[in-house]
C-alpha cells in the first residue's frame, strides 16, 4: 500500500493531505506517526488537489512527517457469532482481554437504509414491567424509543430496568442486548457492566465502550459499529436485539466538534445543518424485515442540556424516533421512581401493539382516559396555587386528587418491580374508579361494564 | 452536436464531498441528469461555475474517487406517467421500491436503476376518439381501467396534435403506439414530464368547493377548498402524521398522492399495510387503489429527498389533467427544506436565515403554486389540493420554514403539543388556526349541508373564543366567581371541545364523520345551550343546568354508526329533564 508523506495541515481532528492519487470518498485511512502508532481515520472530502481526513483518535503525534495510507475501502466491521458476551472499545477492538473476534462477515458500518417496502409493521408488544411505559407509552419490537433525560436523573436505572425486564409475553426468547456507551464516565459504565453481570445479561450482550476520556471523534463511529453488530445478530442470526445507546448528547457534541473543525456553516446552536440526516442514519436502523426472523429495537438515551426539550438534540431526535420517554426532575424530587412524566412522553407505535390479540381490548381507552384525567388534574395544580383548594368545584377537586394518586400509585414502582400488563391495566382501572363514572368519557359503556371495578365486583359477588 | 466539436458529453470527477460532487470537462445545462462514477449513480446538475459542473447525487457516494467518469444524459429529471402509477410506492426519484427489493434485497443499495412504470405489463386500451378526429395537446384519446379508477390516456401536453390516422383498442404495453396522427406522430400511453416544470393548464379557477375530510374540526371549523393549500405545523408528537394520514384516508379526493419526505420508515410501512385494508367510504374498494405513495425516508439519500416533492406533485398534476380531484400530502416540507439547506451548505452558498438558502421562500411558493382547481387542456375540470406538514424546531412557529409557508398557504391548522399531551386529538388549536376559504365556501355549505350551518359554526367559534377569555379569569379567581351565565358558557365550550372537536382516529366509526352528522352533533350541543339559557332565565342555577344527566350520553354518539335514533332519544330525555326542572 502506498504511503504518502504529504500532510499539508492538521486542524483539530482533521488532517489535510495533498498530492495524492485519486482517493475514494468515505475511505478508511491509516495514519502512521513517527513512533509507529497507527491511527485510523476516514475521508470526509476528496478532490484531485486535497483530501480531508477525519481522525478517530487524538491527533497528538500527527505531523508533517506522518505517513498516510489510504486503504481503498470504506470502514467495515468484522462480525461473528462469538461476539455475544464480549466487551469492545468504542472503535470495535476487544478490551476484555479475550481473543480477537473471528469474523464471519465484514460489514459496512454506515449500513444501507432498509427499503420501506421490505419492512414489516412492528406490532409485538414488549412488556417492560414499567407501568408508565407498558400502560401509557407502549414499546413494540422494532421500535426506536429514546429516553429524554437530564443530568442528575436516574435514566440509567430506567434503561437497565427495561433491559432486565423486557420480554414479549408468550415468548420465551430473551433479547440480545447491544450496549453502546459514548462519552459516559467509567463509573457509569461500571454501573451498567455490574448489572449486566449480576443478571447474567452479559452472556447475551455485546458492549461497546467509548468512555469520557476516549477520543471524542471515535464517538461518531461507536453507534454505527453497535448497530452493524445489532443488524447482524438480528437479520443474519435471527436474534431479537435491544440496542441501548447512551449518551446521544455526547455523540452530537462530537458531531459539532467536527463541523466546527471543517469550518462549516453551522445550523442551530452551532450544530451542523445535516444533524437531522446524520441522526436519522442512526435511529432509522431499527425495525423488522418481512420474512426475516429477528428485530432491532432501539432505546437511545440522551440528556437534555438545561432540561430543555426544544434543544436541537432532543428536538431532532423526537422528529426521527417513534416517540420518547421523558424523565422528569420534579417527579424525581418528589422521590418518585421511575420519574417518568407521561404527559410529554409518547409512543407512536403504541396503537399497533396494543388491544385485542396483543394486550387487552381496553388498553387504548384506559390509557387515553388516564392521560386526560392526569393532564386535567395536573393543570389544576397551577390553579390551586393561586386560588386555593376551596375555590375549586367538587369535580375539579376529584381530578386534583386523581393526579396525586396517579403519581403515587401508577408512576411509582420499585426498581425491581416487574408488573404484568394485566396488573398495570387493572391498576389503571382502580385509579379511574375514584372518579365518577360519567367523567370517563373516553371509554365506551361496554368496556366500563366489563372492567370497571364496581361492575367486576358485582359480577364476582 | 456541431461538426468538429469534441465530444464533451463525458467528463471526469474532480471532487467528492458527500452528496455533492464536482465534474470537469463536461458540457451540461442546469438540471441535466448525469451518471456519476463507474457505478453510474444518478445525479442532477445544480450549479455551473466556469469549467466546474456541480452535481447532486441521488445515491450514496462512499468510495467514489476523483478521476471517475461522469456522463450527461442531456435530459432533465423526469417522471414516467401512464397506467401503473396507482398502488405504486416509489422512492424520491420514482424508482418503485417493490422492484428494488427484487433487484437488491431488503436494503437500498446503490447503482440500480428501475423505471417508474412496468414496461412489460399489458393494459387494455379503449379508444374514446376515432380515425379522422382532430385532437390537440392534452386531449383524451382513450381509457384504461387501471384499478377501480379509470386512467385516461392523453395526448402529451407538448405535442402538436392533428388528425388521427389510426387508433385501435386492445392490449398494449405503455411503450406501444396506440394512436398515429396524420403527420406521423405516434402516441403511446407513456408520457415523460420533467418534475421541476408545472404541467400546463387552460385556466385556473377559484376554489369554492370544500375538500370534505370527515374530520370535524377541519370540515366544520377550518375547511380547505378543493385545489387549495394548507399547512399543518406542529412540534413532534403533536399528531402531524396521524392528521396527514387521516386526510389521505378520508378526504373526498379521487386520487391521493402521499409523500413521505425524510420521515420514518416504520411510518411508511404503517401506511403500506393499512391502506390496502382500508375501504374507501365512497366506493368500498381498498384505499390503495387510488393512492400513489412516495417514500424517501430520513436515512435515504438527501438529494432524492429534495426531488421527492417534485416527483409527487408532477404525478398529482397528471391525474388532475384527466379531470380528477387529487389531494397531495407532503410529510414533511421541513425535511425537504432541510435537504435544500444541506445541499446549499455543501455548495458553500451564502446562507439566509438559520442556514437555509436565500431561495427557500421562492422554492416553497413555487411548489404550493402548483396546487389549484383548473380547467385542463382538454377541458376537464380537476384539482390538486396540497397539504404540507411543517416540523418547526422546538415547536417554534417563528422559524423560516413555517413563516415562509404561512405567507403562501390559505389554511393553517396549528397543532398544539399541550392539546396532544392531554390526549385531545386531533390536537389542532381552535384559536390559532384559520381558513381563508370560509367566505368562498359559505354558499356550498348553505346548499349542501344546511342554511343553518354557517350561523352554527359562527356560534361555536364565538363560544370557544369566549371560553378562552373566561379561562383567564378562572385562572385568577376560580370558576365559582364567574357569573351564572358564564359558568354555563364554560360547560358548553367543554362540550364543543370534547364532543365535537375531539375525534378518535382509531375508532372504526369516529375516524370518519360525514358532514350531516357533524351538523347534527353541533345542533344538539346548541340545543342544549339554548335550553340551558331558557332554564336559567326561568331561575335555574348553573349547577342544575350543568347537572343535566342526559347530556353526558352525547359523546357516545361519536362511536355509533346509525346514531339518529340514539341522538333523538338523548334529545328527548334532555328536554324532559329541563321540563322537570321547570316543574319543580
């Protein structure tokens, strides 16, 4: 392989090389520094005059004397059956002291888009055992449902609880977990690893770790490596894969860093204008393919800077993903775990995975009614602060109490409490029965007579 | 080509930067379609700078090197129009996704071309003109029963026309000549039309017929006219896509073109699995039979996303020319604008607001201006209604795409995250939304629904507006402090919101509400309000009036198909309750 010593400029994570033979766009590049270390990079822009290389590691040690080798191929990831149970670096190298991965295939990490025509509609209900997800923001197999959180909130616990408890009722198959850490601390990573080990989940997991002190630019390939692995496990080997990506905010910061180094025209808040497309190329790698066993379900985690849901990172994410689970500081302060605020949370694919044949016929309407009643009660809290409880009508007082009850009983649950969907829905009915029956306008008469505790008791008694 | 001039239909690549590449040594015109690299990836010329020809490529450019060839086809980006369009699902440059699965498997690879229409399939052509007839550009010369929709075969709009020498019915592929004119012009069923050029029409008409959608808040309060334009801006999760899909399903257009522009793959799959199963309320046939889908999901190439909107509207115009009412949904125009921004920034153009190119407003208005109710070249009346979703970052309506769209469109359906959070669907804010077609449509409602409808709507809007004012007071002093009369107004407004405005898209009955039912429902609420007013003048307290039990049955009407007997019973009970109140 030809080696060039024609580095013209090094700026941030970018190396500019001149006087090369034609180099392919997106090609993998090896950079050999004076002391023999090999660093990897990728071609961002190529012309017959200058080639721009983005380096995945620190550019320390790269100078005009460094040797540049263009490999002639785009970045590929070796994948194989024995990857389960392994821990890899954010760049895909084993770091658990085990042997190299025996590659059965080498796959492009950018991953082609699934042809929408080849997709099959996600409709298998995943029971996470968490009421605020199962009951009101249902996750289905093949969905991408992010957790919107913020610093200091227990999003990791929520993610772990999902990973621990997720199952498709009626199926004994366990999920394979692909876990990609981007820029999280060693401590956080250990927390995840310890839980995986304790529950035995590690055996069916592949872990990618790019920690806080690892090169930021490497973070831009970590999720792609993880998803390439997930797609291989799902669509080649037939596993149902749960992918946890954390923290997407760090990923976006890395993207901004590269954009700035390239002197691009920035979009909102300095993030690149193509961030939507870039994030889509990650999030859209979830789904089910017709006639193929296996599925990829994604749970990306991101921390909203300043708890601001309109910040470009959560905003663009929300436009791509199929809903969001919002972790809320107020609930956390009240000591409620999991502090999931159902009001801004949403699962877009919920309606495909619930109802008769999936969960239970009353699911949709119970969920709507819970939402509406909680929203109304929550609104009244603001009013009470101004006019006091006494000024409320009796109807309003009932809704106000319902909101408290909802948080205390429905939202709150134990870290290891695994509620079945029946338990969740029955709990919903129990709470709704504190309201007068004619206020349950979202539910038709038939369902009320079948499931309302008042009638159920009668039927039993 | 002129004599002695070297062949410059082939050039070489000089630079590759993502979806934008530069070629040299090539003769090209703006918007020529070119084949890029050894793999002949499809691209389009978007800028000419001296010797440098700048091209946007519709496929992934990874691995392409400087020095590879670039060939100019000399054609502009065009779509194939003819029998076979309906029920198809295309990517942004009209490659049928079904064919792509056969050709390259479950993932979209590159370098594969596929024609928009099947060139093998035979269609039964029935002439509607005969030998010796004089035809001109745009005239209908025959029909093909494509699905339950009759596909009308037209003389291409740019043809000269003339006397028919030979025309014959029978089974033909789209390429085969079905008609020959005296001057030797051969006409086949297939037409090609460049997507960036509007198809010509004879005359544009004023829109004065509503596009009935079966959605109460839309038909009832903020109607769009056939041939009109509407925008649905809203933050994520406020129900843009569900609203768009409801419109695609139930609007009384004959043809629906649905563009999934930079949106989610799973959502397109949902449309794909649902539409063949859903019945058209008018014909009882699957909705898919009148639908053309364009799916360029967010992770498919960005340049093809830019083109998808044009591909869609050109197909819509083609069906309009046959005399059909077409509705076109674009979800989402913001992703389209972002594609423009991305390409523009790769071109290192001077950016306008928020990095969008300075020509954003011009592109948006050109697009929406292709909507309209028209008399086509052949004298048929047809329309294209355009409904564009807008996804403002952070739900902030002051951003450039929303603002530039609002300057053009006549209907604004403002989605509201607050409403969707409390599961008020469709989450369209009744205070911020508007329709500028109201006056033009009044006559239609008078004639087709009831002369009472327009005053009824004005009354409902008045109550909702009043409620908003009263709510401000309630926020400060509590609802008990309101005068008796206003307490009932709040209750009536609540009924309008919960009974009339809220509609369940997932309920088999409520998903589509005919105009007559909308009228009956609103009349029932008004009737209650009137009875309440009379009772109050007779000395009834607000608690008494609000406590009328039979009105609590009204929401159930939504879920009953043959609702009339039940509604009549509720109204009777209600009157009886009011009578009893008076007796006490």
